């Protein structure tokens, strides 16, 4: 539950079973938790834990972020460009456009803490929640594993990158997520796998008020209420339990005088204690706590209770699913439906493209996010294993079509070049578009369209496509697909038919996330969409 021990690379026999020849891979969406970091708050200084950690050896400067070579012996500037995306009138994703039609440079870049140089003595301490050198190593290695699978073994992505038009890169505005994404991209496409004229890749961001790449308590009032109510429910369930008594026998003596007993809602909270222990366990002796903090039984109890506090809502409440992860899952499904029905999810309908002349279908998406994102995705599908996602965990959502079908042959083709000069995504010349080019920003007509409202031809195409999820390189079984033979690939219930997967996600995709975030305020633990008791089906 701290540092991930990666699955060994797939053998050829495993590849043959995991990627059957009758299916063709069409689209991959990877969600990665950031790598190892410092704790998000200073705790247990009374146990000898220093508030400043000696694991910052990377110069980071505003939009030119540092990325490492594999051995961390030298550092290179990771150049990239920022674009923004936002909600459309039906919650579908559209590109943010400035007053003059600009799509670049319309948001002030966050100013991150800066170490003067990689060798500077000013680099001797870390900020709260900051990605450490260990975190950069593990996310770089994740990128290497992605390359090994999708480039070397499957040949799905090219060995040499001359542009990134077939990729969609996105991260939350929290620096550790952005830096982890950059490291993973660097590991997947190191310098010797990129042409000299490769332009800086676009990394998509959203404003904090519209961020759905993690469960957004700060910007969604109703979800914040629900999160607190489920935390209160967990406190009532666990604070006086035998498990909590044992936890207190281990950690109680280190608690502050004003909050002497460990509890779900103590100060520090139980989940905060777990965070500090996990962060220290992932690093070196300079930041180790006394041996008793790593008591396996106590940590197992803490993890079980923290998972219950944070993630039970995804199993018990439709509203919790909708507001916590429904908007993101709606995006995930929209991209797959667009690929299946329209022949490809194009950069023209996302903020990822840098040249409208390419018109390539996006094949690989990678998003830098958080533990709460991964647990919410799995929990919303009834597939959470009741463990807290370790650092550098990842989920791969893979879309397949039946080999030989029309859609399987169309996703790699390029659209005709647009007639407008320059183009909306023309970063090469530095030009921007006029408002007349905004038509390229319109999402697919299938975006956010419920399954029952799709035409028969589209539904037929969805039935010829399959979704498979891998979590930390292990296949995930989705109960809603596995229980009915008509919902999955014959002989393998881990391949969910796209229409069945969409039907599951449609049930908790909000019609308008922003408006639903201010509905049902004060309504208690279960809103009108939920029964008075916990639901068990999806």
C-alpha cells in the first residue's frame, strides 16, 4: 500500500492470452497515480521525523519542468505547452478559447517551488506533498513498462515519435501529478525514441473549479457534504472498535495532547497518519519513523478503515459516484464511443492537438492524477479490491474492435487537411485562429448521448467493440459485464462489450456536473436517486 511492486513484463504466452488475435486494439487510456512524495502535512516531529526531507535534487522552473534520464545522473528540460479544456453545454469536453480565438497562453502558469539548481544546497528540503526523486524514478519506470508493452510487444504505438498528435496528455494542476506524467512520457519516449524536430507535447489542464480528474471536494459542494457524511459514518462505525483500540496501542503515545486518541476524525486524522507512514516507508533512513510505526497488523487495520471512510460511498450511493467520478468516466466512455462510431477520437475535438493539418486519431491517452482517482474509477465499477492504491499505480482502459471490422481499419487514418490557413492548433508558426475556426472544437455528436438514444447503427458498432481494464497490469473483472454472457466476449468475461460498459457508466454520468454539485444540499447521506439503505447493484 506504499511503493508499488510492478508486475513482471508479460511473457509471449501471456500476451497471446491477453490480446487475442480476433480483437484489435484501438484506444488506450491510462490513468496514473503520481509517484512517491513527501507527506501532505508535517506530523510526528515528536517521533523524530524532520519536517524537511532531503529528496529534492531537481531544478523545477515554471513551465520548463525537469525530467530525468533513467539513472538520475543528469537532468534535462522537459519543454511542453499548456492548453485548457472545459465543459460544453452537455458536460462534454471542449477546448477553452480566449476572447480573440486564442487557445494557447490563456491561463497564468502556476509558480511552483523552485530549487535553484540540481546541485544547489538550496535543494535540501521538500515541500508538503512534493514528488521526490524516488517518485520520479518509479514514474519514469512506469513509462518504460508502457513502452515495453504498447510499443515493443504489441506494436500499437510507434517506436520513434515525430509528433504527438495521436496522444492526449492531461494532468491535474497539482505539481506532483504533472511531474509524474512528464516522467512517464519521458520513459515511454526517451530522447533516442524521438525525432529532433518533435515539437513540445501539449499537456491539457483544467481550472480547479472544473477539475474532474480527481473527486473534487473543493469545487463540488454536494460532493463535499457527502464525503463528510460518509467520513462521519465511518467514525461512528470504527472509532470504538477493537481494530481502533489496537491501532491506539501502537500509535497512541505519539498523538498530541489535544487529541490523544487515534480516530477516523482525530487530529491528525487516521488517514493522515497512514499517509505519513506510507510516505516514510517509501523513502530512505533519513526520514524513517521508529520501528513500531511499521507494525503490519496496525497498518492493515488503518488501510481497511481508511478505504471504508474514503471509498465506500462509490458502492453505496449513486450520487456519490456521479459527483465524485461520473464526469471523468463520462469522458472516458465518450472517447471510446467516438472511436467506435466516428472512426476515431480526433485532436480537433480535444485540447491535445498541436496542428489541425494532421487530423490523426488519438490512440493513447495518459493522465497524471491521484490515488482517489484510481480508487473512484474501480469503486464506481464495483471492482475495487479494498486496498489503497500504492504510489505510481495505474489503470489502463483499453478499447478493442473485432479484427477486420470497418472501425478497426479507420482509426489510424488521417482526416483531410482543413481549408483554413494556419489552423486552430498551429503551434509550429505560433499563429492563432480566428473565431471562425471554432467549429473544429465541437465534440462528437455522440458525446454524452445516453445509450438508449443512440441510433441503431451506432449501437451495433458499440456491440462490436470491447472494453478491458487492467489495474497495475492485472486484469480487472467488472461485475456488471461478467454476470451476463451477452455483455462480454464469449469465453472471457473480462472483455466487456462497449454498449454494456456504457450502459453501466451512463447510470452515474451526471447530465451537468456543475449544476448537480449544488443540488440536494443538506439532504443527508442518500439523495433522491438512492434508497435509504446502501445499494449493492450497478
